[in-house]
C-alpha cells in the first residue's frame, strides 16, 4: 500500500477525503476544526485526516493525490513541505506564486493546484479580531520564514508603509526584502540592540519565529504586538500585556486560513465561527 492509502481507515473509504501533510512529530489542531465544521454543517460524507509524510515520502504522497480511487479532494500542507511540494504541482494560484509556498492543495481530475491562504488568514484576523488596519503603518517582522513571507506580502497588499525585517539569519531577511524591491523594507540581524532601535518607529511588531522576544520593557502601549504562534498565551503576549500593548495571538490566523481552505475544497462559505467554536478550549 502507498503512503496515503495506508493512512486512510477503511471506515472512511468512499468519502470525500481532505487532510494535512505534516511531519510525523508535529502537533496540529487542523483535524479538530475541520471535522467539527463538517459535522455541524451536515457534510457527513467528508472527513479531514492527518497524513504523516516524511520529506522522502512527499513525491509518493503527491502521486497518491492523483489516484481517483482514494477520492482525496485536497490537503493542507505544513512544515516541512510548503515549498518542497512546488515542483510536483500542476498549477499555482497567483497568491501561492507570489509567496513561493503553498498551504492548500486542490485536486481535480488528476490535476493538482496549489494555493496559499496564510496571508489572507493573517490579514483578516488582524483587521477583524485585532481591529488593526496596516494601511499607512510601520511594521517589524521578527522572522523571515514561510509564514513571514506570506505576512509581508499581505501587509503590503494592504498598503503598509514601511517594514523592518529582523532575522537570526540575516541573508534570509535580505533575500526576502529583494523580492519586493518597490517597497520600503530594511533588514537587520535579530538582536536586542537592533530591535530596540527598530521599535522607535513602529506601529506593529509581528513575531513569526517559534518564540518571540519576552522582555516587557521592549514594548509600549503604542505598539501593537502580534504573535503568529498560537496557544492559550505565549511569553511574548505575556510581555505585551505587562507593557500595556494591544496584542493578538495566532489562533485567529490558524482558524481563518483553515476556513479559507475548507471553502476552496467544499465550495461552502468559510466557516470561521464554527472553527473558532471547535478551538474554544485553545483560546
Ligand atoms: N497562526 C498560524 O496560522 C501560523 C501559520 C504559520 C506559521 N505560524 C507560526 O509561525 C512560526 C514560523 O513559521 P514558518 O512557517 O515561517 O517557519 P519557517 O519557514 O521554518 O521559519 C522559521 C523562522 O523562525 C526563525 N527561527 C527558528 N528557530 C529560531 C530560533 N531558535 N531562534 C531564532 N529564530 C528562529 C527562522 O530563522 P532562520 O531564518 O535564521 O532559520 C525563521 O525566520 C511557527 O513557529 C508557527 O508557530 C503560525
């Protein structure tokens, strides 16, 4: 049996299957929120499965997506496959092409297309949950990985004025800045000295690394603090609260990117509220 075939329990055979390609060691909340929405919307013939896919199994996993017998309608794609899956796809949305990574894949008659809902998920959460509009604002991005790139693009699409990218590996920040030559972007090594200096002209600080800065003295009430990491709270959000800064965690982004993927597969309206309800214990 092939890599995905052996991960589809026989009770789900014949159903419309969606799921997530994920490293076997990583946790995910996605099956919980998607299956809750299927249940509440009465979509009894749909199920969302976790597919453990190691890097060396990715090509075989993608060819399983083309197998009509498995009836897989699409998958989410997460670390470490978001970029490495690109060569195996038949087409990309303009969003995925700009970001250079996919988080959602749709299958259609043996063809596979990639999209990316991370940027839209971030912006809609920032505006609607955080009541923060990036138009005309100055931002700092702490991190320069896949999520950082999606967020950078969505911020400029929403008329951000300037961006400072601070990253552990300076070359990655420089490469990211070069991708958007028409925008006001500065880069620096991610360290406390550079952060203190960048925060002097900053309306919003966004962490897109696994663990953001934790010193509350860094922040002031005039800086909005956003942590892409999701969970009940994080050391960064605790520091922001102590400093009196408005702040928001990444759960809203997770919910919104997931609801947008759900909509791409099923044609239904994105079930934001149902997915939020499914994850209420994690907020
Ligand atoms: N809320 C959501 O829906 C959502 C969606 C996607 C991601 N996220 C969060 O965003 C974070 C980044 O995800 P990603 O997809 O961008 O990952 P990624 O592509 O692997 O990038 C990771 C980033 O974190 C930096 N980093 C990793 N470990 C570090 C360390 N020990 N010290 C300092 N910097 C470190 C990396 O720096 P280098 O360039 O130097 O390696 C890079 O900038 C994840 O931890 C995840 O929690 C949330």
